[in-house]
C-alpha cells in the first residue's frame, strides 16, 4: 500500500562542534573516574566483597555508596545481576559504562536495561 502523502521530517539542527568537543572533554573526566574505580576494585578484596555482597542483597544504594566512596567526582549508577555489574559514571554531557563480570557460569553478560 502506498500512502497518498509524503512523510516529511523536520530538518536536523546544524552540527554544533562546540557541544561535541565539550562532551568529549567531559568524557575524559569520566574515564579518569572509571580508572579510579577499577584500580580500587582490583586492589581491594574487601571492597570487592562488600560491593558483591550488597548486590546479592539487591541493595543498590549501598553499591552506589561504595563506588562513590572510591573517590569518583561524578554521579554514579549501577545495574547488577548474578553475572556481573554495569557501573555508569554520569555527567551532564556524557556517560561512561563499565561492565564487570563476577560470575564465570556463562560466557556473556545477561542483557541489562540501562
């Protein structure tokens, strides 16, 4: 069936390189936070155990607090399941998501809604 009219989309706004550049600069700060979190988790059995225990108890606030206490400067969110955790570091211009496994039962991450 052919529609008797054309579907027209409004023109896309002009590309703004300044916004794109700010977003990239912002993401660099998020990467620094991601490196910090990864170093702290990799270097501490105690922190790793506390994050995993809180996640097993579905205590999202404690997981976020423990991650934030590593010294990150940006907002933090997390999604976890029996396979692992997604840690989101969030700013106004960008978001970095780190996926870490804590189970080797499967060879992939379960789909998660971020």
